[in-house]
């Protein structure tokens, strides 16, 4: 719905550019037909928006008892649409479009878009909250089942210590164990209820816990028979333990899956943030190219003013990139991502200074290209994709023994915002960037587009960056080696300058 509202807004803007300021009667037949088509689509969107709000409200009511939190988010979004008079606003926009009051129509459309965006944010925020709550519930469930497993094991040990039927303490020992098992059953049933409260993801776990409680009940019955068979009691307690161990395994897997799903959602959001910034940087680069003076000429006064405006946008991108770091403190745990942020920040600082000084040349365009490359590299590192054939984590996984197990852990890491494979992909992106920068420098030298002073400065910078990459590669591998707890160290060396063209 939001995407359609944005498309209608764009079509209205395009039509308004040709018809604004004229009465409907002054328009050509073709122009009237076009705005009528847009108005009809706008009315249809208004009708479906009202249906959407009703649907959200109805679904919220259905979920009131089953999922109170989700119910509230759906009904909250519906209330927001009602308070903002969303469908009425969109209907009003349709009338304004048909009357060729395009400026008013665009204002109404913008109000509708903002309401839809707020509704979407409400639902997404609730989805994140539900994911975090599920993780907390499953983590607590894991701990509860672990306690049940320990109690079950202790009961088996205590059962083995019951003396024979001829012993004077036999009856008291049996009574003591019966009372203990009754408490155990109650605890198990309580944990089963806890599992059910975690939602559909934990229903299989709850059923396994229920089966465990049933076996505990059978053990109690076996202790209450006239002729007590301790082996029969032991059989049921062993069966109970098996069910609990199965429930524990399932709960750990469910918790891990929930963590991975939450991390994947955050990675997707972060990836999109980087791509949005990259698109804005492309706009900066395009604007700079438009004001690039011809070789040997100075920048004009008008273009110097435009350079200042571009610098404002460039500084805004820099601030937004810093905000990304502040909003995602986990990025500081990634050696490569943290370093790339620092590099991009430095490149942007140089671009801003050059634009403010009116120093617009090929070197400035290169800097802006580096920023674009860096932002896209960050996004691509987070994007899903097939593992590389030469993935060193897979090599470690196949090393066998402890190294194989830890290698699998390394390659996983999917519950981290920046998993190890993302750092490796970013390292290679940075290596490729050094290569491309060196090649571009060589091409500019051959074309005579750069003076000797800047050649020396660029070569020094490339050399420093190559050294930094070598150091970062070693630090990354050392960090992964420490996390793996051993195993064969993967071989990932930053590409040397042997393949690079020397200016």
C-alpha cells in the first residue's frame, strides 16, 4: 500500500509539471484523461486503505487472547489510520487531482504517505519486540529444562541408593522418593506451561516435556504398587530423562534459530541503510561531475556555490553514517567494518574540504567513488549469497577433530550482526578497492590528468592502505582462531601489489 501511494505521488508530480496553474477546462483532452486515470487510481487506493484498516482491526481482535502483543500492534496501526483520517485524505487527494489542484493533491498524498510509513514502523517495531521477547522466553526455557534434566539425573542416582526390600529403611526411602517425584512432576508441568507460552515455535518442546511428565507419573505409580519393582521405576525415569534431553536439544535449536532470525533481520535493515547512503553518494558524485571544470580552467563562481551545496549534502551523509554506527554498537566488534567506517569517514572529510574550497578535479571524483565503493562493499558483505569455493572457514570445517567442529562454528555465527563470512567478504572488497585505485591512478598518470605532487601523495596513501589491510587480515584471522579454540588456521592473505599496475 505504501509503495502504491509513493507511485501515485510520483505520477501526480509528473502530471502536475505539465498542468499546474491551469483550470481543468483549459487542459487538452489527453491531459484530462491522464489526470482522470490518476484520480481513479487514487480513489481505488483510498478504498483499499479503508479495507486495510478494517482488516488490521479485525485481525487484532481475533488475536487478543492468543497473542496480546501482536493484537495490540495491529489495532494500534488501525487506530493510527483512523486518527489521521487516512482514507478520507486519499479520497480528498483524488478529488484535487481531478480538479487539477496538483499542489494541494501532493500535500494530501504526502500526509497519507507519512501515515502509512508510521503504520509500517509500528508493525515492524512490534515485530522486533516480539522477536526479542521470543529469544528471552526460549533462553529462560532452556535454563528451566536444564534444571529438570539435573533433577531427573539426581532422582536416578537417589533411586539407585534405595536399599533392598528387607532393609528397615526401605519403606521410608520409597516414600521419600515418591514425594520427590511428585514435586518433580509439578515442576515439569510448570515448565511445559512455560513452553506453551513461548508460542507456536515451542509447541513441539512442550509435547516432549509432557511425555516426560507422563513417564514421571508412571514412575510414581510403580513406587506405589504392593510389590515395588525398582527397575520398572528406573525404566520410566530413564524414559523421562530421554524426553527432557530431547526437549532441551529442541529448545536450544529454537533459541539459536530465533537469534539467527533476529540477526538476519537486523543485517537486512543495516544492508539497506548502507545502500541508501550509497545512492545518496551517487547523487553527490553526479553533482560534482556536473561542475567539473575543463582541464586548465578554474571553477566558475556559480559552480563554486553549487559545490558548497553539494558539500552540505556530503556532510549530511557523513553524519548519517556515524548515526548508523551509534545505532548499531555491535559494529565496533567487527575489525573490518569498524575500519571501513573510519576510512569512509576520512574520505568524506576530504571530499567536504575540497568542495568547500572549490577544489573540484578528477581526484575529488575518485574520492567520491571510493566512498560509493566502500558503502556498497559494506552492504554486499551483509547480503546473503552462496559461500565462496575458497572459503577458509569451510577448509577449517573439513580439517577434522576439534578444528572441524570449530570451523563449523566459525562459518556459522549467524546470530551475530556481522558474521565472520561478512568480514571476509569485506576484506576482499577492500583488497579489490586498492587494486582499482592503483589502476585508476596509473590511467590518470598516462592521460596526464594528475600532477606529480598528487601522484606521490596517492602512492603513499595506497601503500599505507595496503599495510593496513595486511594487518587487518592478520588480526581477523587471529580473532577467528581464538574463537575457534584451535584447528587449522585458514590461509587468507591480502592481495599484494604484484598484480597492481605501477604508475
